[in-house]
C-alpha cells in the first residue's frame, strides 16, 4: 500500500461538500451534549472531526487499499456517534449500521486483494492508475465488479440492502444523521464512479441492466415507504433512498449529461438532506415528539422554522429554481438518451416526491395552532438562523447558476466515460416526412 492522494473534479466536489457541512453540523449540534459534562462534550465534537478527516481521506485516496482502509476506519466514529450519543434505540441502530458496513467491506477486501493479483504488483501495485485497463478475463472481471459493487450498494444505500439506514438516521443525533446521509453515504456512489466503472468497464456495461433495475426499484420503494412513514426523521431517511436511486440511475446510463447530473445530484442532495434533518430537529426539540401526527399548525407557532422547512422540502421534490431540479432533470434527460424505459419509470419518483413532501408539510405545519404551544414556543434562534441560511443560499445558487460546479465535474466525467469505452449517443432529428435521421 502507498499513501497516495489526489483529486479530480468529482472527488473535490465531495470533499468540499463535507468541509462545508461539518461546520454547519457543529453549530447545529452546539447544545446536543450538556456543557456541564465537559469530557463527554469534547468526545462528541472530536468524533465529528475524526469523521471529517476520514471522509476527506476516502475521497482523496488514489490507492485502492488506502481507500479500503479509510472506508473501514470511518465506521468507528460513526458507530460511537450513534451508539453513545443517539436516541433510545441507539445500540441496535449502531450495531445494524456496523454489521452491514463490515459485511460490505469484507466482501470488497476480497475483491481488492484479487484485483492486486491481477495487476503488476510491487510497491505501487494498488495505485488506481496501475490497475486501470488491465487485461482481465470477462468472468474474473465480473466477479471483481460484484465484490466492489455490493459494498458500494450497501453504503449508498440501494434496495434491497437499505434497511439499516432509516433506523441509523432516526436514532442518531441530527448532525450525525446529516454527515451520515449527506456525505458518508456518497462514498457508495463515488465508489461506483471511481472503481466499478473505471477498473471494470466491460463488467459495468454487462451489469448495467440489473443495476438500473435496482436503481428504479430504489426510487419507487424509497418514495412509497416515505409516503407511509409516520416518524419524521425516518421519512427523511427514506426519501434519501429514493434520491440515491436517481444518482445510480444517472451513473449507469453512461452519458455525459446523466453522469454530470448524478455527480451534481450528490452535492445537491447533501445540502437538501442537511436542511431537512436539521430543521426537522428544531421542530422535534420544541414539540418533544418525532411523530408527524403530533404536530399540526406549526407555521402559526414557529413561522420561520416552518417556512424554512417548506423551502427545504421544495428542494427535496426538485422544484424548478432550486438546486435539486437541475441535477434531477439532467439525470432523467441523460438516461432517456440511452435507456428511455428506465427514464420514464424513474420519472414516477418525481411525482411521488411531491406527494410525500407536501403531505408531510400539510400534516406538520398547516391547520389551527396547537393551544399548548402557541405564544410560548420560541421561533428560530440566531444560532439556528446561521445554520439554515447557508443551506438556503446553496439551494438558490445551485438552482439558478450551477455552471461552476458542472464545469468542475465534466472533465472527470468525460475521463470516466473514456475509461469505460462508451461515447454519447448521436443526436437525432425528424424531417418533414417524420423520418428519424
């Protein structure tokens, strides 16, 4: 193994996402641990900073074994952040998260060692550049692809290995849930781009129909589970399963538009999920319950919090003018170029997103104000405004002017497509007689 680090546009965007979200999460978590318990408070924030370090390492590693080390080490701070500082079900949630992640990691370790044996070996035998383009037999390449993909599918998470996420996200502290779902889970989709497509191009094309089928199932299942969920934090976690389905769909559509949209979606989803989790936590703290049925009329109690929650929800359902619309539109358009059936089915997720977001907001915020909280519950504090403001600014900036980010991502996307050996489909037009050309 060599300590080799480097970034392209995709890795840099993920690192910047983590670097921006961690200070926001630290500010949001300022009162999570009582200040009287100084040692415990120090441990809590130290674990969050350790997690940030490992996230930067996993996105910057250009050595496959170093990537695996960071991939496993980052489980440690998350396990203790959930298991030591989470809610009533924290022990079960932390154990479930760890077991799922370790299972995926061990499968990937076997594939990492087998991949090394296929390469040139030596002191730089794990470098990605030395493992790209290896003459591997079709059967071996497909097995190696499966080893990496299973680990990344668990991390992403995709259906049917998604069941650990809602429990972990709902039992973790809100700031931990943001880093877990908003940044840490992106390691799965990032790994698909960096390793599955780049190192196993033939196997990636061979597996594309199956992967895209799993992606559209994730979109629909995540959305339908969110519609039926009664716990606000679990509902937000289920929406992320649906959004990750869109990201994977765009990655394996193998067009410049879809892959650029997917990588932009990874950034946008981080900001949107952060806002949803943190603003929902503000309401839950004031109400004392996570159950949606216990709310109602909250826009009359805390109008700033409810209004911010609506904006975050509109970002989650990809309203035009907000950040998620650009990336979701690019994914669907790019996928339609090569796999129109999957694109059409995936579009159902857009409709379902509007349903679960607007239904949740209606139940939580509209209606008469609850008498026991009206006039006595404080609205958004100055610290909370500083938490929410940069996220809303990100919604608007990336919604109206995403060009700087897409220009950062496109060269890396083009390089990935070249490694896979595919090109964008030629544009077609229809003449006056209705003939396609």
